[in-house]
């Protein structure tokens, strides 16, 4: 949030304060409910909720559906929900799902073919749908969306479905008040404070005597919506309280990753013995790629009905950890677990930069938490940095 802006910058002709980008205000819990109600008029409102022992993203309509009083205890290979001592609505880090599930669905029909009297016709799926409003988007997740924008929307072959869903999404960010045990967003420069890419950004202020939300305006649409909500101007005390929340979270990171020269480091160590070491533990299950908010590997399947009247091509999430993903005529390019893990981490932290001009990691820590055997990307990168080598015969296919 912009710490040097505490009130709207302009006034209307009748002297009423106008909200503009960068302005701040304070809303109560009731104001947050009003925000949800206003968005629900023309958006599908999605936010965090508790289900099946985890905090997941789902459609919400009431504050009672948010994970009030819950937090997440995370470590390598471990995720547990625990009760907090207060009723904070956003007192957790991130769960197993990311917003990628809505913008880049796990299963999506690319086209349908139908037989007719003249042969057959191809129908593209309609991209029109109800607009999304995301409540509770963390700073690292906003960066993940920006990374996927480069993947799906930049260049000559933009994904129309992704572009439609992304363009119309209304983003309500939440600055993190609690870091998870596997978070390392500070190392990646992606959090814990949302600085851009949102329509509105909230900081939860909950100290026993109050339960409010400092709101920063990030877009004209956000300003228009906030102006219709019950609110008050943010004062210096509100700004200082919000800054203290973010500073505390910044000092709570469960992990760190030294990114200095990491691209050259990994690309120069394709034969490092650590690849075999991690392969001895890795199950090549692909969990890390499924929970990652930036991974975009897919496969396609063609289906037809028994009568041969219709057929469709379906795109599904895939993983570079599967043996079939790199299959070419004659066999898989990456047959060993060491080669597949090396491909993943080197792409994520190094060659992604060659492709898209940015790292593919935002430091959310999901890949560490949801690895069944607790493999830690920060630990593996540090091990290679500690003993770099360009020799040896390890880590091959």
C-alpha cells in the first residue's frame, strides 16, 4: 500500500472527496460484507473458505464463509489447520489451490467437431461467462497471475479463454498478516505487500480493540466500487498499524532463497550429483506442479462419441514429472527422476527467465508444503550453490 497517501487526492465540484488510485480508506467487517454484496451483483465472487481440512478458494456470499479464526501450520510435507486466538478473517498464508484454477482451468474444451451433411464443422467454445471477483489474493499470487499473463496473453498466440477470464477479473488483494512456514516471498521480491495488479488491497487490522480493514485503491474500477461502500478516511494511526502488520510478516518468513546469480548457477550445474540425491527421495508425483500458481504444462486428449457424430479436443493440466510428458517417437526424453526434477527446478528458477524475462517462482512455498516427502526447492538450490561443479556423470537421463 502507498504509505505516503492517506486520503483522496481530489474533490468534486461540490467539495466531496473523490477516491482515486493510491488513496486509502478504512472499512469495517460490515463494509467488507457490503463489498462482497456489491461485487456479487455482476461477478462470481470467489474467496477463501474451509473445506476438507484445508483453506481453499470457492464461491462465497457471506463473511461467515471466510476462515474466521483459522490459521495454517505449514512445513515441508506438512499442512494443518489450527485455531487462532482471535477471529481474523485472513490470518493464514496460502492453501493447496491457487487462482490459476479459475483463470487456467484444469480441464478445458478447446474445440468441438460435429458431422453434418457437408462434412463436418468445428466449433470453438464460447468465452463469454460471468466475470470473476477474487477476494483475498496475496501479493505472491498477483505476481503469479502476471507471470501467467506472459505465458498465455503475450506474443502472437494468445489464449482467448484465458484472456477473457483474466481481463474481466476484479482483484481484491489482502496484504499478508501471517507468513507460512514455507513462505519465501521476500526472497523473490513478490510480497508480503501487494504493490500493483489489484483493484483494491486490504490490510486486516485486528488488535483486540478493533477489527477493521485498511483499503488501498489500485484502479478506477476499485475507486468506483469503494466510493459506494460505508467507509472513513484513513488516518496516520491506521497507516502505521497497517505498516506494522506488513513489517511483522516480512520478518516471519519460514524460508529464504538466495537468488543472486541463480540462473547461471543452475544452468552450469546440469551434471551436479545433487540431482541424483533428490531423485532418491522424489516420487515424481507432480504435486509440486499441480499446486504451483505459475506452472502451465498441459496435454491434450481427443474424444469422440460412439456414433462418430461429434468429437472434441480437451486440454488438461499435465506435469513435467510424468514420464509421458517428454515422450517422443522412440521414448521419453527425460526417463529418470533426477532428469525430471532437474528440468523442473532449472526451468522454474533459470530458463523461465530466458523465455519470459522473469523467474517462474513467486515464493509461495506450496511446492514445499505439498511434497509428500518434503523436498524443499530452497534447500536444493542452496545445496548446489554450496558445492557447485560442472563435472561428473550425474543427473543424466
